[in-house]
């Protein structure tokens, strides 16, 4: 068995293909992941020089930087990973423009930082919302409250332990030089506060993120004292994740960007 790229008392990270190595991560208890969305994402020639490796190409006659996400041509990596995972509890980010995974139990909304989605805006509307899918059978997410009239007695307020399914972030910027993406070293980095809120909802046990990127899920799990295992295909992102994990509570991707 290949040895981990990074390991501490809470977190293990492997560098490689999660679909070829289910033994690395499918033994965990809860899946919290941000897979390739299947949107053929690139930076479309927008220069973001603070990211890692990049290819140079001509875009309208100008030399610009182009980046892409591995296996992002369609949703097959996501669907393959879910097939390996089965119907155990899972939380998964995704594009609202692509078909959801099978057997979704609930959909939350992630609202990006203030500049999120500006490059792909629809007229004056930023594309700043993404889906957060909740999957898995049984009552791992808690007992389902009955819907419809009369479910709650008139004098009873909604239970205070419930929260909105909309997940905003205190991180202010995504794509600026001081923003989340540049600071975390990954163009699709997710904010630590959103991940912490999601992990807090999870059933107990080890968290798996087989599409770990810069390690945001693993960092959030570690900050919450949860055990976690991650896999990332690209070594440059494993390097970033390992650095973030060794920094512990001082991680920059939490609230500051
Ligand atoms: C949307 S990004 C995750 C970003 C991450 N949430 C963060 O905050 O940095 C998806 C990641 O999955 C990785 N990936 C794609 N296919 C993979 C595979 N088969 N095995 C492991 N990682 C893969 C990509 O390299 C990319 O870094």
C-alpha cells in the first residue's frame, strides 16, 4: 500500500487517484467533498498569477494564464466516487447548472464571497451560488420533520437547533490577490467557515474527502477535532494541503481572506 503524502494524529492525505484507490478513503464514516463539477472549468485566460503551475496560451492575441480542474469534463468522477461510497452519509458541493447526483436527500446553497461568480455573471447577476447536496439513507442527518400544515402546533416555534440551508461565508473575497483562492493556492478553494458548519452537521466518525484539493475540508475537520482522510490527484495541491495542515489553527483559509 502506498504511504500517505501527509499524516498527523487526526488527518491522513494520499496523493493519487481516489477512483483507483478506494481502499484509501471508503473506510471512513462520512463523505464531505467538493468533486470536479463537470463544467469544463478554466480561468478563460484570466490571469491569476498567484496560483501554482499554469500553461501559457494565446487568448484574443494576448498571453494569459489558463488553469483547469482534472476530470472536470463531466460528472463521471463524482458519480464514480459516489458509487464506491454507497448510500452512507455524504455532503457534496456541485454546480446548479449540472444534474444532481442520484438519491439526493436535501439541497443546501453555498453563497460565495463578494466577488464570487463575477467573471461568469448573467447580465448584472453574479453566478455566486452553488449546490450542497446531502445524501445517504437512514436517519444519519436526524429525524425528518413532517412537512405541511399542522406539523407544528400553533404556539410552538421552529426548533432552535435548526439552521438555514443557505451557507454564507465570512470570507470577503475569492479571486483578488489577497482572496481565498490565492491564499489557499487552489482556484476552487472552499471557505473554512462553510466547511466547519457542514462538518458540525455530520454524524460522528471519520470524514473522507477524496477530492481534497488544497485540503480545506481536512483543515476544517482538524480544527473541529475530527479525524479525516483525504485524497488529491495533483501533487502541487497535496503540497499546499500538507502545508496548510501543518500550520494548524493559523490556517489562512479560515476567516481572513
Ligand atoms: C473542486 S476541487 C476541490 C477544492 C477543495 N475543496 C479546496 O478547498 O481546495 C477538486 C479537486 O479534485 C481533484 N481530483 C480530480 N479528480 C481526482 C481523482 N480521480 N482523484 C483525486 N483527486 C481528484 C482535482 O485535482 C481538484 O483539486
